[in-house]
């Protein structure tokens, strides 16, 4: 099993006038954390895509390219590329370039995104949410497999015998499908034979097993070999030397972040009792000491019929750079050896 980190390049929200300076330091610290993940032996580091004040990841390929020049082994991926709001040609070119810079370590996870701010920003209609993604995914997969592309669709000008460069070092460059909880998304990934990255940020992870089974059944029906039908799991988590330390570090920022997001989405405020339930044996949160987190990853893998990759998302709780570095080191040196 591969173990890694996903980041949304979170920055501290500030009302002072030096926001750009804060962002500069936050970006430098993020790159240091990616270096730490590489040195510590983690397998993958992903950068999300958002277009909000609290995140600095609106151009993930640029962040990953900078990281590529500072790392040697770790795979570098998006987490996720909001394909509905992007031009598939430019997405491919960006990640093909990243693949060349990184000497074949680039991947992308594409999805529709859990926030919707990209739609008005790029002049798109939210009512076309799924149609945009489906059409653009079709084009991206054609470009992945073909240097010369002929294609037509509704939302983008047609291509006729158009050459698309550069080509990546990997042939093909890996494309994962990032999904939330809709059965249609799992079936689509299976039918296309794409590896699946499942984001589980709440509830109980084992409840996703019927959806993962749908994915595998769709892939088998479409004739794809089982080794192509990889399942990854992305969950909120944080590791410290003791469980008490992990919870004390993580809970205050987690509660603030998800209470704020909840006001946008109609969720109730976060309570400690709700957090404890989510962090329980079958809950989606993975906050604790290395040994119990390793056991929980293995339980989640078993409950989903086996996973190929697990990634921690932990920069959503206002944790200090020093705490995040320590957690990455613990994940690489103490969690990973127990699960691979």
C-alpha cells in the first residue's frame, strides 16, 4: 500500500495588510513539507485545487513543479484537478511538463471538486456540473492516449488532427478519478478502467464498500483487468506521538474550519462528541498515535476490499508548520512500516 499526504496549501486567514507576505511564507513551508515527505520515504504528495482566500492551491501544477525540483522519489499529483472548470488540453500540457521536470513522477487525480467557486470564476453554468466533467474527461483521456487528436463536443471548440505537446515521460501518464459519494461516479471510473480515489471526510468508511463494489463490478464488466482497478482512500488525519497530543493539537482548528464551512453548506456546528464519534474505530477521521492509525488504515482497507493508496489531509486544522513536519515524519517512519 502506498502512503502519502494531500494538501490544500492552507494559509492563515488574516485581516492585516501583509497577506501576500503571509502567503509567501506559507508556500515556502508547504514546499519544505513536501521535501520532508520525500526524505521520510512517503510515496505520494498531492496538491488540491481551490479558488478561495484560505487556500493557495489555485495553480497546483506550478507548486508541484517547484516540488519536483526539490525531491527525488516521491510521486507528485493533483488532489484533485477541477476538470469541469479547466481546459483538458492545458491540464494535460501542465502535467506532461511536470512529468518531464520530475523525471516521470507526475500523476493527476481529476474530479468535479467539492466547492463551486470555480464555476462563476470561469464563466461556467453550475447546471452543467456533470455534463462539463463528462465531456472534458473524455477529451483528456483521448489526449492521454493519442498524440494526434480529433474530437468534438458541446463546451469546447473541436479539434481536428491536432497534435498536442509536450508528451510526458510516462506513457501513459496516470490519471485517477476522484469521487465523493455518488454511485454514477464510481460506475464511470470502473467502466473507463481508471484508478479510483475516494474522498471520505465524514461518516463511517465501511459504508462506502457497496460503492467500491459497484466500481469493481463495472470495471470487470467492461473487461478491465483487476490490477488496473486500484482504489485509493483520502481521509482527514493527523499523527502525533500520543493520541491525547494528536487530539489536543488537531481538534480546535478542525472544529473552527468545519463549523465555518458548515455555515456555507447547512451543516451543524462541530462538537467534541461528534468529533470523537468520527474519530472512533469505524469513523472516517484518523487522528491519533502511529500504531493506532496504522491499525485503522488496515481496518479501512479490509472494509473496502483492499486499497492501494492512503493519503492524509491534515492542513485543515490550523496546525503549525512544526507540528505538520513532525506528523509527516511519524507517518513515514512509524505508520508506513506497519501497513506496507
